[in-house]
């Protein structure tokens, strides 16, 4: 990436004083990414359908602006992007907002299918649509889309979720090719089962247990939001300038077993 942002790299390879947008920023992986960015001195627009109240900013110099955002609403996304860009160039975009599904195709209501795609695929598209032009104008930027191993392999009773995350992976590759000459890198991290509030809610919905999820993992444990955040920031950050269109699987060996 070049131009448009301060040029001092932080210890964890982010640009101090630059700006980022994180969707799904209030919990789990999104919250972990937001915390890493703030601690590195990056100013963050933390967007979520349910923004926290009284969120603390870690030491490190980054400023946090919480925004209530439905990523499937183009008017709201466009307004968020306009407000963010009015404060200065956005160097990093982390698309983390997502929802799941717990049925096979015949049992999936059409409205559930549409809702999962509206958040996971349409939401990722809309933030990219409205923030990429500003990145190009500033000389470049970096986008990290949150995929899933569900977009790489079939998971039982996750029809809509698997399909939507497959769309995110393919969209990432298309964006990377479209905008490589613009200095905009686009990459994707595909987590395996991560011990997050979102996963625990899904477990409750389908009557599974965390212990059963741990048992199927080659490492014998689930991933942590912080581990996924570290991989995401590495791929989006300044140490990966030759990476675009990359799909990085971080699953404790689950898809290799």
C-alpha cells in the first residue's frame, strides 16, 4: 500500500495514526481485532448492530468511535463510510459481522437463507463498495474479509451459512484481482471453531456441547478470538505486502484431519 496515511509502522506492523473500520466489532473476533488495532495506535470505527456502552480504549493511542450499523442496509453503510472517510483515509477494513444457520436446505426457510446472505455476503459487499473508492483515492488500503472453514468444506445442517461463506471467499478473490493495480489488497481468514459468544449461542440452538466441539479438534481445543485476530491483522497489515487474494485457514488442523 502507498500514500494517504501516516508512514510510521507500529510494533505489530500496523500504521500508527491510520484509520480502520471493523464490522461486528462488539464481541468475539471483531472485538479482539478492534482491541489489537487500538492498542497499536490505529483509530477505529467500531461498527456493530449492538454497539457497547462505555467501551474502554486500550492504551496505545488509538481512538474508538462506536457506530450502530446494520451491514445489510446500504443507506446505513454508505452513511457510515462517508462519515469515516470525512475524518481521513481508511487504510484498513475488517469485515467480521456475520450470522449463522442451523438447518439443511429443505428445512431452511427462504427468509433465513436471505438473512444469512444479507449479513454475511451482502454486508461484506456493501462495506467494500462504499470504502474502496476512498482507499483508491488515498493511494491504497487493505481489506480483510472473515470467511470460515464452512466456506471450504461441507458442514452438516449449515446449508445457508456454508453457501454464504463460500461467497465471501470467492468475492475476496474477485476483489483482489479487480483492485491489485489500485494498491488495495484483499484477503480472507477462514477460522475453524472458535470459542466465542456467537459459537456458544449456536451450540445452544442445536443442543451440542462445547466439549463435543473440542473433542473433534486435532488440537483438542477450540481457537480463541485473539488467535484469529492475530492472523487477521498479520494478513491485513504491513508485513504482508505481497499477499492479496489469499485465503488463510486457521482451524487447529480440523480441515487437515
